[in-house]
């Protein structure tokens, strides 16, 4: 039987919170920090409720993504290659969508993620 404990993913994972879990439990299960989960989901508190779908960030490209606007806030350690893998696009497409002259990005910058 497959166990979800200590899964490491190259893409964000949609996870539904179940009875008896809190954000610390989920973070430990996926070997990410509570802060990573909070940033990736735009949470202001550590409170999560049963049935809520939260997104577990990959090991890279852990910044906050707003699906409504298609914008992504770059996190420390991010690079365009990992961001492009997370969203199923290319480095070139992200560069073009954001008018970037190179693949250099800084933490805190906001990028548009092309479809």
C-alpha cells in the first residue's frame, strides 16, 4: 500500500484536509514548512478545517500563486525553470509574458504565468 508520508513532488499537490489533521501535521507529512503552506495558499492564520483543499508546494517554486489573476509571487530560491515546471509552461513563455530580458528574477517579484 502506498503511503503519502514524506512525498516530495515537482508540482504542487492538491490535498484535502481530513479529520484530526492540522497544518503542522500536513506540513510534516509532505516535508515542507507551515510557512510554505501558508504562503502557497494565501493563508493569514494556521487554521485549516476538515474538507478544505490546500496546495502543498513543490520543493522548488514555493511562492504564492493567485489562480484568479494568474500571478505568482517569487519566493527565495525560486528560478524560472522550476516555476515553469510547476505550471506546465516554459521559461521562454514566462519571460515573454513578463517582458523579461533574462531569466534572472528576485524574491518578492510578481510574475504573470501564461496559460
